[in-house]
C-alpha cells in the first residue's frame, strides 16, 4: 500500500480504525477473532492502527497490545485520552492535566509499549482552556511517553490555539461523502499548518457500503440507533442516495465502499482515512480502495450526489452535539 505522512511518521495511505473490534457497532467479535483481523491488516500493508482508552473502556487497547506486541516496530500506534469512564462507570470527558497523565500511563500498560506514537486529546473538555490539556500532552512528549500529539473533533480556531502551545501532528474528525464539516475550515487549517488530517468514519459508519438497509436489524446497543441520520424519515431519505452511489461504483468496477474511500484519498495527500471493520473480507475490500483512481468528473458526480444538501439529518443527537467543537454546517432538509 502507498504511504502518506502522519506527522513525523510514514504510514499506509489507509489506516485501521480499531474501535469496532471492541465497541459501538453491533456485537464485537471475540478477542481471538479481533486479533486475526489485526494480523491480517498487517499482512495487507496497514501500518497505522488507531485506538482509544474509551473503546471498550480499555479492552480495545488491550487487544492491540496483545496482538501487535511482536510487531511493534512495524506499526504506528495512535491512541486517545481525556475521555473515559468516571467513578460511576459512565463515559466522561475530562481534560485535566492530571487525568490525561493517568489515562496515558494506563494506555501504555494496556498497549504493552513504552511509548505511544501519536496521542490525541479525544475531546476538548470545554470546562478548561484547551491550552491546559495540550500542555499536559506536551509534557508527555518531553518525558518520552508520547512521540507526537493530536486533537479530535475541534474547530480551526482551537487547532490554532493548541498549535501555539505545542506542534499538533494530526487532527482527527469525522469526514466522508456524507459528513463535510471539516470542509468549512479545518481541512484548510491543517494544510496551512502542515498538520495531517485523519478521517474517521470514512464510510459513514457503514452506510456508504450499501450493506445497511434496515436499522431494525441492529442490536439495541448499536450507537447508530441514537444518531438522527439512521432514524425514521432521515434514514429513509438517505437510503435514496445509495442507488446513485452503487451505479458509480459499478462504472468504476469497484464496490461502494471502495469508491467512497477513493473519493477521500483524492481530497489531498495530507488526508489519512481510517476505516474499521470486524470482518476479514471487508478489511481486504477496504485495502483495495487504495488502488482505485477516480477522474475529476467522477469525483464531481459523487460530490453532487452526496453532500450537506442531499443528506438528511444531523450527524449527532442534541445531547452529543455540545461535546463537539468542529464547525457545524447548517442543516438542510433533504428530499
């Protein structure tokens, strides 16, 4: 697989988002099956593996630590702190310096490594200046526990504030054909400052694969059930986008997932998408996207087909939106 720059690192053009192996979508696989997916990703040329303390409340990092320990020299490990469970066992954003330090120490132990290559602030804790949290990350770099630092779901203004405290190597935000918030200002800011942009959920949480047509088949723990785009009339309207996407994919002799990933890869060399999966066949399918080349005309057709004017519903519900600092695109009613 071709490589791209991720801060000071050279990584595979597609990274592997590990969350679904322990958390969020459906029932996660058994640890042995998850480890098999990770090892197959190595065989296919993936060198960038992205996890977080939050995923399975440590289970995902433990899975990576066990599966990749013998291959540590071959991979770039990225993880995230500043969001974990509190004393009541509930998910909580906490960016206090002392908490970030504890999260990092715990992650190092679970990952079975002496240093994390890229360590992100998972969410900005808006109760305190972002400079305080970034300062704690900078201390971890100086101590040799972390090689480079990143931010998740932040605005262009926050990126600039953080970058003045310590160089930011990467910014991670949801980005795909159907989520374009990064295009407001973040992509340009990253390009200007020499920051890599890591696109999570590049397949729209599985929607752009075309495989999910009936949300009633999802288990009650699946996080998509709480996302407006997968609910009611919003989902029904969004399903109407898949026929056009499928037609373009057939023209390109590839799958819908591959054409969606190829569109992202063509948006700029500083972009590194990190699709995730629990299945070996989907892993190999995603890797094949790195070989797909789209013409400008095809990319323009995809832009016209799936964009903020044609996608129905906000990406997060009202309870989650306040946690996100990324610029929001005004909601339009599609259909």
